[in-house]
C-alpha cells in the first residue's frame, strides 16, 4: 500500500498537512519531503497515525487515502 497519486499531490501542496505529519511521525521537514518523493510501498505514510491525520485534514474517509 502507498498513498494514492491524487492524495500525494494534495499533501505535497499543503503545508498544514505536512506539518501535522511531521509532528505525528516525529520527522523533520526534509524527511517528509523525501518520503513524499519516494512514496514507497508500506512506507511511513501508510502507518495508521499518518492515514488518520491525512484523512482528518482532508475530511475524507481513511479508505480513500491508500491504494
């Protein structure tokens, strides 16, 4: 699993979501940028806390965040 492309683009352009992910995952801005570029299978953004944060910020169900 990894972030869907359309969700990835939204997260890339939203500083609020990026800050929340950095806080929730205890990562730096540089790490968040790297993870977004890589969007690896079963990466950091597939963790439950990351999926919940993204879904909450986008007001979307968790089921549409990952592919």
